[in-house]
C-alpha cells in the first residue's frame, strides 16, 4: 500500500494525529483497499461484518477469490480494470459472497489511486443492498397485487390526478362507459357525467385540495358511447403521502343502473296508482253529491280547507295528503241515509237527526276494508267527535281523537256554517269563524282553531262555489 502521511484532524487538540487505518475502521461502509494485482491490503471492520471474514484471514488474498463477485452481463472485468488504470472510478451492483457461502447484492464503488500516472491501489467502498432489494421486491409484489385487484375489480375503478383528469382506468370502467381506456385517460370525469347529486367533479376536487373533505362522491348518471345512460354510486378518496401531501384521487364506482331503472318503474307505477286512487276518491265523492245535491261540493271545499289548516300546523306532505283524502270522502256514509232526510228543507226532528248521526259509522264501515296508507276510515268515523266528549258516534274525548279528525271537524263546521243549506241561507265566513273560536278548547282543538284563524286572516282559501238554493 502506498505511504500515506498522518492527518491533522480539525477539532482535535493540537499534536494529535489520526492514522488512515483509524479512519477506515470508523467508516460505516465496507472499505477494502487492494493492490493493482487484486491482493487485499486493508479490510475495515464493516467489511469484516459484511463479508464474515476477519481482516487477518483475508489480507494478501485476492479480492475476487474472497468475495467471488458475479458481474452483470454488461460489465467486463478487463474493461473495468482498464477504466481504473486510466484513473476513472467504476461503480456497479454485484452479487457477492459471504464467508458462509450465502450471496447478497452489494453496491460497489472502486476508486483508483494513481502515483505518477501509475495505478498503485484500488479503494473499494461497498454497501449491502439486501434490505433495499427486499423492500423493492415487496413493493413490486404489492404493486402487482394492487394491479391485479385494479384490473380484475368487477366494479369501475380509476385514478384521477390532482388536475382532475383520469390517469388510469380499469376494464370495468371501460365497459361501463363503452369506451377503450385510450379514449378516457387524460379526460375529466365531468365530460362523461350527464347529471349528478351535489357539486361537480371539478368542484369536489377543489374542495378536497382545500382541505374540506377527503371523502367525496354521490350518485351520478353517465353518457355512454352508444348514447344510453348509466347510473353509478361514486366514492372518491384523496390519497396522501406520509407527509400529508395530496397525491391523487382513487375513484370507486358501483353500477346502480338496474336499481335506478327499477326505481323509475316503481315511481311510474306509484303515479298510476295515485292517479287511480284520486279517480276513485272523486267518483265516490260524486256518489254522495248525487244523493244530496244541496251539499254538492261540500266535501271538496272541506278538503281544501282541511289541507290549508294541516299545512299551517306543519304536518308533512304525506299526512296532509291523507287528510285531504279523508276530507274528500268524509260524508260517504250519507249514502245510507234516506234521500228525503238529506234534502229535508226544514229543521230535522230528533228521529231524523238520529239517522243523520249514523253517517260517520256508515262511512267508516264502507271504507274500513280499503287498505289506504292513512287512517282514512277512522278520520271519517271521528269527524263529528268533540274534544269534550259531546260529539258522536262514540263520544271520544281529547287526544283519543286523531289530529286529522280534529282538523276535519273544524274544516267541516266552518264550511257548513259559511255555505248555503236547504233549511237556511249561507251565514258567511265571519259567523263560521266566530263559532269555532267560541268552541276552542271545549268542542274543538285549540291549536287547530288557531291555525284556522291564521289561515283566514291571511287570505281565504279558494273554495269551489256553493250551488244556489
């Protein structure tokens, strides 16, 4: 080995020197110094650990004989030596051998030492690449598994970059849109979306990057290549690296086209059923009017008023619809009352009134077998009940009476008093409201009466005209 002067090391007190051997021993990489003929002249502690040979066992031996390197196909031993002799450093990855015969990958950097243009030594620095290569292999295996899962996923999956453009799509997404991958990659999701719930894809990307939410998505309909429409439930996740920086969007979709078609068919069927129900209700209501022409339109006007009161009370749309149907049929039981009693032009006798009082029960019995989605039959049964128990036919009190029935009771009385009757002229809306106001808390529900008064104070509902006497 060439002679090397002792080194003055900065930071160490004056007069203290450090030998090259001490420096080699302290370096955390395997360092081997060999003569031009390949004999080992220096072997540091890290080389002992890496190769499993003690320095005294390898000094003077050929480096190739000890480490038995396997050169890559593109590397040539003669070419490497020529490069070193010309004063150029060589580096590469070699498979080398430990003392126990096991092999491992090592990154080797050989640096020539020249004196007067002659090669006097080669300093080789080696790093064990086993952990790195194992990590690479694990990453490759993981990437392979991911790619297999990505490609074989039954549902559409894609990767969207931070600019909101597709960078990778799986075959299921291609099939979903009816397009090859090349026609999708590089384009933005909004180019394919026909309609969606919530913000656009671009708006969601902006929101996610602004830190609003890493989980996005919703239902969307897509235009397919053949012009048809497909629906999907879309879930979008913003993927971040270990430092929290956004990297890309992972988009999963579930094809719900079949479900949407079924929903639309069911909705259309429900519309037809609703139309048929309304037709049946109107037909039944006309049946009553045919037998009692003096109160023709009464049920329709009561329904209009009952809906206004129920809406004022904040009932939901479904409950309001149930009240409308019940109000439209509330006097159906009068079909069982003799026509001469219904059209009697004077004050009814006690016996006649007892017959009239049976119409809520008759109405209930007629409709009780129909499976309405609301308690229509019960509201009809109770529309003449009063909260103090003085009503008929069962003398129910307070909350024993359905809220819908209590609303129907007020609407019925207001319409009856304000409109014309065979035995008297119309008394007007002021008289009708005074009657229910006087009965609030005894005959009628106070909250219902208050809602009725609020409705009338704003504007009178548009009732159908009452027929003349």
